[in-house]
C-alpha cells in the first residue's frame, strides 16, 4: 500500500468509527499535538502505553502533598539517596545512582540506601561501596517504609523484615543528611507505597531537606502527559466524545476499551520502538510504528514512521534534565513523522464531522 | 484590507484622545483617515467604547508550574464542565486554548507570563505557542541560580553579570528578568526557613539585597525596556510591609517593578496581629517615581497558588485547600503549587481583598499601578470584569464591604475611600502604561502605526458585564471576537528582547554546563522551529 493509499484508508476507517481510540502515543510533542487535535476532531479517546505507572505517580500527587526535585539538582546537590524497590537500569539510574555524569572532581561522599531492591540489585549497583542494601524482597517494602517512617518520627514499631538496630541507623542517617532524595519507579511499587515514601520525605523536611525523584517510563510518557495537560487540562485516559475533555482513568483505559469491544477503531502509535498493541481481539487498527513491529493481528493500515530525534528533529522529554528539549535528527531520513501522518489523516477526513458519536 | 470602525467613543490616553470618532486600519496597522475610502470592512461602534487591546503584565498562563497545577487539580476541570456558575476557577479556562480565547473575549490582546525558570523555557514557549489569538511574552527568573550567585560571590564585574543576563534572555527568549525571593530558594536548599532582604545565602555569602541590586543594574545597563521585575521576600506574612518598603528604598532611583504588591501590604495591628498597611505602602509608591507596581488583587473563591517562591509555598503548604500540594526544589528557583480557597467569611482573606483595592485607589498615578490578580494566585483572570466594576463604583464596594467581616474591614481604610476610576484611567492602567512598561511602542494605543489590536465594548452601566464580553475585538486587524464569542482563531507571537552581548559568553556557558551538569546547554534552548508555528517570535527593541 502506498502512503497516499494508507492515509486514505486510515481516514476512511476513522470516519466510519463510532468510538475511535488513539493509543500507544509513543511519539514526540508534535505527534502528540496532532493526535490530541485529531481526537478532539473525531471524539476519540486517548491513552499512552505506559499510563499505568505514570498515573500511579500522579494519583499520589493529586491526592496528597509531594516534594519533588530535578535530576540535575539531585546530581549536584544531594548527599543522600533513598532508593525504594526495584529500579530500571536506565540512563537516569546510571546518571543519578552510579554517577555517570557526575564530574570526578566532585567526589563528595554520596550515601545511598536501597530498600528492598529485589534480586538484581547487586548487578545494578555495580559493586559501588557507597550503597547500603536494606531488606531484599520487594514485597517487604510497604512494611519496611512504614516502620522507617515511624522511627523517623520516634514512634514505636512492631517487628519487620530487618533488625531494629539497622532501622535505627537508617533513620538516624536520613535525619542527618543535608539534602536527600528518594527515588523509585512506579512500574514496580503501588500507589500506597509511593504515598508512604512521599510521606516519609515530608516528615524528614521537619528536620532537614529531603525531596523525591521518580524514575519515569520511556516512550516520552512524561512529555505526552505534559502536552495532554496544557492542551486539555487533564492527563491521558481522556475521551472527547462529550465535546469536552472527559478524564476517567477506568473508562478510557485503552486495554479495557479494546478488550470490551467499546472501541471500533484504534490508531496505535509507537514511533520510538516497533511496539505492537498488547491486546488479542483487536478492532480494526491503524498502526503508526517504527519499522518491524510484530503484530498478533495484522493492522488494516500500517504506516512506518520515523523515530523522533533520529529520522527527524523532535521535542521530547529528556530524562537527564527532567524536562522537554528540542533535538536535531541524528540520522535524517525521509521517513514520515507521526505528526505529519496524523495531520494528513485528519485532513483527509470528510468535513461534515462524520465519525463523531 | 482597509477597515473602518465608525463612531465610537475612542479612549486612547497615550495619544490624549477621548472623543467620539473613527479608527482606521489597513491590514494589521492603524492608519490616519485615508483620502480614498474603498473600505472593505466597516463596523459601527456608535454608542460604544473603543480602546486599544488590553495588556496583562503578570499572569501565570503557561509552563511547568501552571501545567503542574492543572494536573494536580482534575476536580477543577470536572467542575468546569458541569457547574461553571458555582466555581470561580472553572471560569479560568484551564487549557492553553481556552486561556487565549477567554482573554480575547475580554478585549485582552497581549499577556506576559511572568515566571519562567530558564531550564523550563522550551516547555513554557510550547504552551504559549498553543495559546491562540493573543501575543505573549515571558520573564526569565534569576536570582537563585548557581551561576549568578557564584559571580556575585567572586565579586565579578558588572559586565560579567550583564553578559550572563543577556545570554539568559537569548536562551529563554524572554522579554525581561524577574527575581523571585532573591536567594531564598537557594537558602531553602540549605534548610533555611525564613529569608529577608539582608539575609545571606549560605555557601555564596551574598545577601538578597545584593542579588536584587545586581540584577536591577544589569537589566538597566543592557537597555532592556522592562525594569527588573521583583517578587520580594516574605510574601504573605503579617508585618511584611517593612520588606516592601525596604525594597522600594533599595531601588535607589533606578527603575524597579514590584509584583503583586497586595501580598506585601500587611501590618501587625489588631487582635489577630494582621492588618492592612496599604496606606503606608501606597504613600511610599507615590513618593518613589521610578517604582512601578502591580496589585495581585484577591477575589473570593477557590483557586490555586503557583509560585517560583519555593520557600514561601513550602511554608504555606499546611494551609492548602484542598489538602494537597507540590513543592519542586528546582535547578534554581523551583516552584510550589498550593491550592487555596479565599473565603468571604475569613478575616485574613477579607483583609487581603481590601488591601488590593486600597492600593489601586490610593496610588495616585494609574500609569504606575498595574491591573493584575497575579492569576491565578489572587484570583483567576476571568474575575477581572468584577474588579473593574469595583474600582469604578464606590457604591458597589460599599455593598461588598457590608457583606464582609466587620473586624476585617476595621483593619483597612477601604470603607473611607471615595475615589472611582474613570474609563480613561482604566485605559491608561491596562493599555497605555503596560505598553510603556515593556517598551511596546507598537501597542497599547490607537495612534498611526500601532498594531491594530482594538477592543470595542458596550457602554453598559454594569461595568462587569461590559468588560466580560467585548462587543468586538480585532487582533492584528482581524476580527476575532463578536459579542464575547470567538469568531476566528489566530496565532499570536511571543515578544522577546535581544540586547547585544559578548559572544565569548557562549563558550563560558557551554563549559559551565559541561562542568556542573554534565550536559550540553543546547538542551535548554528554544529554537523557533521547535514551536510548530510559522512566526513564533517578535523582537522588541532595547534602548540604545
């Protein structure tokens, strides 16, 4: 199928749909802008492939108080890190925990405590002797954090997975830190545990300075969250069928919509990786992905798109600086961008608003 | 295209005009009445009020802080959808698109986002690029950044500081510089919880006063039209009028702009130790001709406070309504987002409301006191029409005062003030003066050559109704609003300044970013092509 034919067929499918879904959203800021504009135009729902863990962090933010800091500030200012649960061995982990970007002359002693890291912590830690591991099994983390929070506040505790003496030492060390940063990944711990950790950080600020730095999912998840925020006022998992952005994390869960048969047309976007949609019984799908995705069900339309900041210039979230940055194409090519492909589909739709519920 | 606006009362204080007459423009610029009149569009403004488009000099409309507030408060959007009349913040228009449309509907055509952290400048400009119709500009926040504090600590020359400030203006594509609780955020990182004008930042050994003074001189020497925009220390605290008076005194005859002065107008009198000190403050402003201020008026209802004053927001987090908040220890200033609900029945909130109005009414020169609510900190910008009405009617104020706690009103001079703003004074405060304050010679007035940003209002005795929904608004000569409804969505530009600078600074800054952060400074820049609009920037000339 030529690109023109693919665009035309995609537009036909979207126009004929009663409830389209734009999911995956692994794309840059321009792609997200185009996708959200299309969703508004046709009354689609939008969801990102990593919204589970992203919304887990956000749920804590929008129901309690949270201290937050930046990767760069953590790098230059922290004297203590409190890691909680298993962490992805991604670039930010290398930067913050292993100090890959930290200039050698700033050899200030950084103390690292790692609660319940799971089995692969030793590899991750790379034999660093400034990392103290407390507990092992991730399942012990909620009770351990609760106990630590109690000890920091000088409240008595019952028996937990590690010795009272060890807890006492950690509690003392955390209180003695000058600027500590708690780090976790919502991919491996639940919202209540995150809230407990943030609560511990809040308590520590009664005595010293402490903040947090969640490690975030890939595929520009945070960039997409930001674009959703400014364009619609709310995060992803939002539907436009009611003619205003209606955010409901259950109702507009992409997997639920697909598996319950509530959507009859999916635009699946994954420009950073050749990721295919995870569900089995798929409605007609228009796939915009990097080349090579292995689909369980062949999509009706597949448009191979360029990778942001590789094939074309792009703005996306850069974990090392904790914000959006504009990047040039590292290997410029003629591959179409998500923004262009989606805009062309939108332009090919009939003008009469067909496709709306 | 030649457009003719016929027979309105044209109020244009910058050109000394207040008379019934016509306004003409061709394409996007105001012209003299042409001899040949093949007019392509004619609008009848008979009986209506004609002003230049309004300019808001301090409104938090875009960027990481604002977006975090959106994401923190999903309930405000739900409220917006279902019961707009009951929840004032829902009027604010919580997306970029609604922000532009709602401003335009009130006749505003230029808005300044006053607090962009240099490292979040691209994010802010991406949001601004998605705000339709209006032109925008940003102020870059300095004063808690390691580079500046290190320069001051090392007693580097004024020119070194100027080079850095010019580099920041270029990197962030800003129109000016703001300082927010100078040194306070850096001190907070060292576990300091109170910070005043003569306190010293640990490790750097520099006082807040020194930081403000250095930035004020740098901005002035670079010829940047907008003077240093100062958010003082001790915001919101009883007795903080002393800080504001000290800061005014520290201006030392050079231009200085004090932001949201209402939040510094508090004395310590009365049983609760909280009173209005607006009269003293207004007197000091009246006497200091180089100082300009904006008010930051409080209006009652739920809102959210968004500030780069991380220390203040941290200390205020316990009073969050609803009880949630986010505090960012940023690369320099950081940010705090704390929702709040100003209540009529609350003694303190009622005093705050009165302090703002006292400042508006007791500062004599409408060209030195600017119309802001510090959106959304004092109130959402959508409450402006009600504030215009309060300024223009003492009877309306008396009605409000009668409904507020008597003990609170007794702590203010507001009940005794009889002044009423006139329409020409409103036009001066919201059009002529803000343009002058930012060096925007092409707007804020209706003289020949000005950008054809024009607002037409019904001359309604209900001033709030009049200002809520303009009869007609033109942006760059195109009609964008009719009867308060958007008729056309255009894309404005972000206005910037580009003072001359020493190119050697580029090398120094590159080395600094490599050494301090291990990343390229290029990552923080705002290239025009990244913003997805054809002409995202306009440049405002600096003074020679």
